[in-house]
């Protein structure tokens, strides 16, 4: 019995020993768990620091038109979190912050890239990001966003040399993420960005953790990857962000660049003015694109229609195409038309039949000059009939002068030749003879179209709420007066955009003499976003100290200074002894550009001062099998053809590379002296401004061909 009793009973203290052993095991387990949770805490702190750092890196994107959403829930989940969703012009970016250590990427034949951490293959850890991208693509397909506009990025904040793609997920180092996003090249219109943003905010609400200390104690610690040491932040500077933005557009066709609005320009676009306003600045400062976006802003802020107009017919067509891309939601309320198209439309709306006949008007002028000018008093002052034709078109009819007294008291702003009162009387008589001949033949010239349209418009009677006038310095006084009468002095209604330095037409005026005040409502743009320093400096040296007449003061001003942001190749000035040598070099340069990486055929323009030179270049390039499109037919759509046109046709446009053909030698050398009584100084000054316009159309490269001894 005793043996049986001994087998059924424990020795003294056995129970306590077992409890002590169990307690010891629990203590060790708790210590193990404590170590696990300490590591978890360290990982979470590191992850939080990684996310904060990445948020600081992404922050400059907000000034580039992007929306950065941090800590969002996965669609349909309360627990899964996505670090950042970035929405902007290039599309949607899913950005996940990583701080793994000992990470390497290996490429193994047909298996593609694999990611290792130490000896462990961790490629599958990116499967969840792939699934998230697919999920978001399905959601955004409902609002019309193509899957190709959605990008998934894994950004390693503790690496500087990582770049790979794994199963569609892009792995990269932190310093590369902003450049990658800005360089995507796809540009969604603002309305689509807003639509996508709203859809994402609804599908991915802000993440809010429900974990409590008690819940954490009873749950297994997650298996987090070990972290490395996170270095101090190295955020992108503003200049680096600018460079990244430029790099992103550099490979795009030039049409993408022409619609690009720099963040610094946004405040000008959205600024409200209590009356007529003016935006000015040197070439390359982005005035045209600001005017384009300003038209969209006004249309969004105010009911009614908005008109965008300018002197040259090509520019409105191009701007209309760009506008439909960037602001389709208001495209049906913004009209683009040249000033003569507008005037003719006003006349038709009032039942007035136009008698415009440009060819017949030129014939009338030639007859008038032969009968009353060449051998008369005016011919004795200056035998150049073109000068006096411009005097009548831009000074007398361009201002709408109605009497000799008005002409005698006119300041003739912009014309350097002085005229005595008897000389003005002689010019007035020549004008009367020209008008008599026009009426006898029942013909109007272009100036007549404007004057008749102005006479039919009462203040504020047009269908337009606002007008934006690009290249305003090229319009005559009567044109500006007509447009002002259409919209009046209402807030944000009358918007002048231009640069007196780029005026290429004779004559001038002041806004004051038209009764238009922009006091306190002027903006000067001071950053050149287009040209390189080399191009800007060369173009400026061409015009030198020559001034221009400003429409605000009527005084000769100097070029507005502008900060240039980029460097590039020096302009090439090529001089030739013959036209044949010039043409051969022109073709060779065009062919060279067409095989240059990042240059599309439509990024190249060949510009010339004269229409006959444009025709010659079109034939020349066609014979060399270089595809061309005449700027007169260009409407802003991307085309695989070199653009060829007059400098006047190129106003307001931009190109990556400009080739200026058949440049008169006298314009790139010492100023010519007056010849045959002609006021050559004024002519050369105006033509040099025209050449300045051609050169400053170039963003990246400039070639100027000069034929020695060629004066015209």
C-alpha cells in the first residue's frame, strides 16, 4: 500500500516548484514579447519618421499644382493604410514609404527583378501594393481615368541609389521621387484632376487607428522588417523642384510646354482687378500662358462669355486648342478670334455688309502714291511710299483721327521722324486723296473694318463679360478702343497683356489718350521661364540700348529686366557668302535636330521676316524630304512636321529650337545709315525688334543664318 500511496502523492514542495517553473516560463515569454514589442515600437517610430520625412519631400509638389493626401485607408478596408496619394497634372501616384535595411535588387533572367533583404526573397511583400493599384484603377475608371495614369511607387527613405521596377511597382530612393512625379509628362486638365481627387477622397478616407494598449498586449506583434538608420532630411530646394519640372516637360512636344503654368504665375492668374488691368514683362516670362489661364479663371468666376483676341490670326487658333485641353469645362464660354474676325462679326451681326478687299485697297494705294505722293510734297520729305502707307494706316486711321487739326496735335508716338505743320498738312492731303479713291471704288481697307465696327458698338453692349488681349502692343488705338467699348471698366473685364519691347508695327499711342486708366492695376512679370541665359542675353544684345514706346506713359522705355532660370548652348550665328551655302546649312541643321533625342519635328521652327523667304524655305525643306507645316495653317495640334512661317506669325508661340533664315546682314551688325532720304534708323530699330521676337521664341537652341551683303 505504501508504494501505491507514494506513487499518488507529490513530494513536499512539488506544487510550488511547478508553479515557479510555470511562472518562470511566463516571465520569459513576457520578456520575449516585451522585446518583440520594443522592436515593434522602434519599427513604428522609424516608419513614422520615414513617413514624416517623405511628406516633407513631397510637400513642394503642392506648389506645382498637386494634391498630397497622407494616411488614407485602402478602399473597402478599415485597417490597411496607404501612406500617400498624390494627384496632379501627370496622374495619380500611390506612394508607400519604406525604410528597410540590407535591401538589394537582383535581375534573374526571365523571372524579372527580385528584391532581397539579406538572404530572404521579399518580392512578394509588394503584392499588396500591386493589388492596391489595381483596386484604385478600377475605382477611377468610373470617372474616366485611364489605368496608365496611375503609378505605384515604393520610396526608400534610407537609400540613395535604388532604382528598379518589380511587378509594376517602382522602387526608388527618396531624392528621386519628386523628379519622377514631375517628369511623368502626362498633363490632366484641371477639371479631371478635381474629379479624380474627389473620387479618391471618397474611396480612401483618412486613416484612424483603433488600436489600444490592451488590444496590442493580447495580439501577436506584426512581423515588421528591421529598420536601418535614417539620415537627416535632404529636402529638395525650390530651384531643384523647378529643374525637375522643366525636366518633366523637356521630352514632351512643345505644345505641352506652351500650356505649362509655373506656380509663381498662379497668383497673377487669380488676381482680381477693380477695372482695366495690364500684365507686362520681357519675352519668355509667360505672359501668353498667364492670359490663357486667366481667361479660364474669369470664366469660372463670372457668368457670361470671355473673348481672347490678338492681332495675328494664327495665335487664337493655337490658344483655342490648348484651352480645350486645360479647361474643357468652360471651353464653350471662351471664344478665340483675331481682331479683324471680331470686327467683321460685329458688322455682320448688325446687318452691315463689309466692303473689305485687301488686294483692291493695295491697288488704290499704289495709284494714290503714284499720282499724289511720289512726285508731290510728301515724296519730297521721304520717297519711301511704305513709310507713308504705314503713317496713314497706323497713325491717322489707326487712331481714328477725323480732322487735320487732330492730326496736327497728334504726338505720333513711336515715329521718330518729326513733321512740321506744313508737312502734316501735306500728309493729310495724301490721306484724303487715298480715302476719296477708296470710296469711289467702293472698297474698304483693314483699318476701315475696325473703324466701322467701333462706330456700331455702344459701351458694354457686346455679348462678352470680359476680354483678354494678348500681344496688346501690336493693336492700333482704334482696336483697343473698340475692345474696351465692348466690355467697359467692370472688374476683371478688360485685360491687356503685352510687352512694348516686342512691338513690331509702326506708330503708337497711350492708354490715357483713349480714356483708359490702369492706375494701380499693372503687374510686371520678372522671371524668364522659356529662354536659356545664352539665348536671352544674345537677343537682348541685339536690341542693345534701343528703346520702345510704352502704351502707359508714351515715353521711350527700356527692356524690363527678367531673371533667367536655365543655362544652355550658345546661339549659333552662321554667315554665308551665298544664298546656296546658307540654304545647304539650313537643311543640314534641320536634319541634325530631327535626330536629336527629345526633339520632335514640331518642336523646330524656321522663321523669316518676309513671306517670299518662307515660301522659299518650304520648297527647300520639301525637296530635302523634311516634313513641314506652314504656321499660317498651324492650329496648336501636335504634328510631326517642322513649322515654317514669318516672324509675325510666330508671335506668342514657343519652340524648342528656332532657325532664323535669310536674316538681313544689317540687322546683326552696325545700324545702317539713312539712305535715299529714308528714315532708316526707325526702320532698322523696328526690324531689330522683330528679329528679337524671333530669337526669343527659342527655348533650348537658336541658329541664325545671315547672307553677307544681303540688305533686305
